[in-house]
C-alpha cells in the first residue's frame, strides 16, 4: 500500500539508487508499521530541478499510503530526511516531503481496490 517516490537532481549510480530504494522501503515499512511486502519505492535521479532559485542538490519525496495518520508525519519526515541526507549528502533543508493519505477505494492492487 505505501508508495514512496524520491526525486533528486543528483546523479546517483544504479547501485546507489537501488540501495536507496531498498533502505527506504525498509524504513517506510518500519515507520508505518506495515508489511514491507506491500511497500513500493521509486528513485528518480539526475532530474532537472530548482528550489529557492538554485539547482544545488535537492530532493522531493512523495509518500502515499492508506491510513497515513497526521500524528506520525513529523517522525516519518525526520526519518526520511535523515536517510536521504545520509545516502546522498543532500541537506535536510533542501528536502521537501509530500504526505498523502489515500482512500481505500482509490488505491488499486491485484485487479481490485483495498
């Protein structure tokens, strides 16, 4: 159910991108208390991006999940920023995260919806 997309203007190797996808999958499962077998992650690198008028290294993350409570988004934001910063060197103040709680009927899987 949870989906995390990481976009960055940083060029990462395929190995580093896969490692970031794997580590973020485990982190999302832990933070949301959901089985990792339902977590999907995507890492898009070397994307033309600007933030605050600068193309200094930055990242934009989208985390969507069914039943994503607002009460945990602060902790999840902190954990994701720490991970992305550690893996990429991007400063946390150059990372935006969008959280979305998806209604069950608006999230499809395996030919049906949740």
